[in-house]
C-alpha cells in the first residue's frame, strides 16, 4: 500500500513539474525576440557594410502585432547600436540618403493597425558611427472647420492658403447626424486631420531625395473622407522644410 502511495505521489510530482516547465517555456517563447528584417549596407560612411536588423517581440505567439520593436546595428567597427521603436505591425526598412550628406540613412515604417491606416516613421543616421535620430517631418499644420450651407474649409498654416469644400451631396446624412439643421451648422465643429497614412522617399525636382506625405481630412467620422493633403519635404540645414503642398478634394475628384 505504501509503495502505491509513493508511486502516486511521484507521478503527481512529475506531472506538476511538467506543467510548470511548460508554463515557463510558454512564457519564454512569448518574450522571444524574433528577427523581422536582416540587411547589410554601408551606413557609417567608411566604405564597409554594417549589419542592420529590425527585431520584435510578438504580443501573442500567433499574432502579427509586435508589442516591442527595435532597430539593432552591428557596425563595421565592431560597435553595437540599438533604438526602440513604437509597437505595431509589418516593419519596413529602406537605405536612402535623406540629409544630402552622401551616406545612406535608415528610413523605417511601422504600421499602427489603427482605423486610419496610419504608420509611425523613423529616420536614423550612423554617419561616423554616431547614431542620430534625424526625425521625420511633422504633419502639415492646418486649421479646419465646418461652415453653413454644408461646406467646410481648411487653412494651411505654412502657406496661408485657404481651401473650401462643397459637401452638399452629404446634406441628408449631416442633417440626420444633427450636425446641421436646414443648412445651418448647429455648433462649431472642426474636421478630423489624420497623421501621415503614407510617408515615402521621392526624388525632388532638384534631383535630391525628399519625402512625400499623405494625410486624410475627414468630417463627421473617419468614413466621411473629405480631402487628402499631399506634401513634399526636403531636409535642409538639419531640419525639414516644406517643399510643396497640394489639397486633393475628394468630391471634385468624384465629379471628374
């Protein structure tokens, strides 16, 4: 009888140990750093390739969402560099000279997964083995508001230009939502301006590299798209300068 009890306790102990080991193994796997991108390029300017990785930790084992994202660099001089990025999906990496110093920089995008299709963007330089956050341009600054007679307007602060949008085709919806009453605005209301939905390297007219951003302007909700703001930027004197800006009226585009 004692033997049976001893065997029973031994079996229970082994099962418990196995369960605990499995739990810890699961936790270790959950916190495992995985390589998303591995690339080589000369980003220090010494003529030798540096090893660049983007790594992350998944939110869950079967999830595409990365709760932690890092850029890691093994430089040709033996030094290691690391920078933390915002959480998100599907990191992308490009090597391109954005600050016109003749050395490739690191341009990175990470999707946020939000309803507006927004991504976070980063720009780093490793010139002379010094990791520098060059940042990306701030979004175009503007003031926006609805107006009587189912209209809306926006003023681009950098240029002072004003754009007016005719939204009469949405009158019934706006009346149902209580935004308007017989064409009169019930109360002051601003439009919704998203961060960059896209920010991509482009070749500017002068032959240098710049960035082109796209922002969406919405009305009553995100589905109520009114216009897009397309901006081009150039890195000058260690800061971003607005090269051009264009407003794309969605209603006007539909009528063409």
